């Protein structure tokens, strides 16, 4: 890891750099170590296959912004039965957008904020599932704010969730695969891209990303012309507030006006007020609500999101990318530009556009087959 050169005040020197920050030897050595763990969880056992063992835990990871050691919450799910020779393969599941505030961690809910079905699918196939809440979403940890869509932190949290899972259960294999949707698709892709520098000791066999939020920087231009879709308006406060948590030069008040400014606290949370606020934000667009107070403010937010955009480099493991042709949140043309960059890097990518599907895509049996083939070592298909 290379150090970031710093100096001056926070306004003159943004807190984020495309250069990976330096981490201490102690922080690197602590990755994946368990801070606390328990098998006494609040999960709805009926939501998972019979015989599933589950544990929640807090583990050590590293901030991709500062290089400092962080505490992140997560969970491990292991199906019943004996592990196969060589250890049980691991699916690292990266969840989609739930909010960006402490208390939004899916592992603090009975059904993983709706992810229980997806996790159960992998358990039924015999995989263990390592589930990360990402930095800053747990109500049980003292962590820096959640840096929404910042790729290094997301990558490190995903990779270290596998390390932590193997610390809890040494029978798990070093072979693992990243899976995620929307924000989680961004995180799973990031884990693949940063794996060569960060994933030592583990064997990543692939990344499956559904409706991945690879590059949302064009959303700022749409915000200036008040042409955001309802879904985009609902998440725009998270994009803005998440970026401001990393770059103190970004002031949310420059970007969120009207109902978005008034209800910003609820819009970035996941409490009882969150759903009504999102409905109001989506249903009551007003010209100027998302127009930045200055051209420079819009340019700064765009620049920060462009620095977050993936891919930024080649990814070593094969990728399955499934996206909807009718997605009005992460527009298909945005995804296709990003996938084109990946092909230019020489990545092995199977690109699947599902016409008529939106941001919640259903890949059918393709996802299961593709994952099984990666764990069995079959050659990965590509249509680059």
C-alpha cells in the first residue's frame, strides 16, 4: 500500500485520493480477526434452510479512505452436513442499499433486510455465506461514517468478511466468490479489482454482480436538470451525504433542497420514517430540489463520484454482470459503458442484459450455474 501525501486544511486537500492509503503493519495483521461473536442471534430460523448454523460477529477491516483499522459487523451462515474435502467454499454476499446510518446493518434484522432468500439459495447449494454490513452501518460498533459507494472500503470489508468467517470456522475453504446487487454489485466488483493487492491468503474464483452501481457519476448531471427518476431521487441524498462523509468540501446543503433537504435525515436512514420519506421524495419532484447551489459544487460532487467509479483497473477473476434494460436507477447505458471499460482492461466478463427488467433483476438459473462452474474450475465464458 502506498501512502497518501497530505498537507493544508481539509478544504484545500480533499480527504479522498485515488492513491491507496497507507495502513500500519498492525492494521494489516488484524484484518479478519474477530472482536466479538455470538450464535445467539435474532434471525428468523424459518427463513433459512433447516439445520443452518448462524453467528453474528464484529471483525477488523481497514478504511479505504484513511488506512486505519476499523470494526465492521457481519454474519456467517453454514449449511448442515459435513464439509467437502478441501473445505466448504464460501460465498461473500454484499448487500444492496439499505441506508447509510448506524442501525441500518441487515444483520441486526430477522431476515437480513430482505436478503434471507438470496442467502438461503447459496446455503441450499452447499456454500457457506459470509455477510458483511459494511463500515458504519452497525449500531454496535464505533466506526467512521459509512462511505457510500467508496470502492476500497467496500472491497476491504467484503474480503475481510471471508477472513473473519474462516477465523470463526476453520473448516471453510480459502476458495470464495463475491456476489452482490446494486451497491453490493459495486462492492463485489471492487473486491475482485482490489483482490490482488489485498486478498492475500484467499483464492477468489469469481464475482457475480447484479444491477451493479459501477458508475453513478452521471446522476449529478441529471440532478442539475431535475430529470432524476423517482428511484434516483430517493437515493440521491445517500449519494450526496455519503460523499460528504469522505470529502468535507462537499456540503449536502448545496445539493439537497425542498423535500430532499427537509427529509434528508430520514432519507439516509432505515428507521420507521425512512419509507414514507422515500415515497415523498419519489412522488413529489420539484424543479430545483436537486440543483446544486453552484457549478463548482456540482463539478466537485461529479469528480468525487468519478473517482469512485469502477472499473478502474483489470480484475483477475471472471465476472458475471447481469443488468436490466429498463433499470431507471442505474441506467443500462451507464452499466454498458463501465462493462466496456472492463473489456478494454482484458477482463473475462459475461454481460447479460435482461430486457424489460428494472433495478431488481432475476437472473434465473444462470447465477447458480455460473457460480457452480467457477467453484468446479470450468473455463469462464466471456462476451467481451
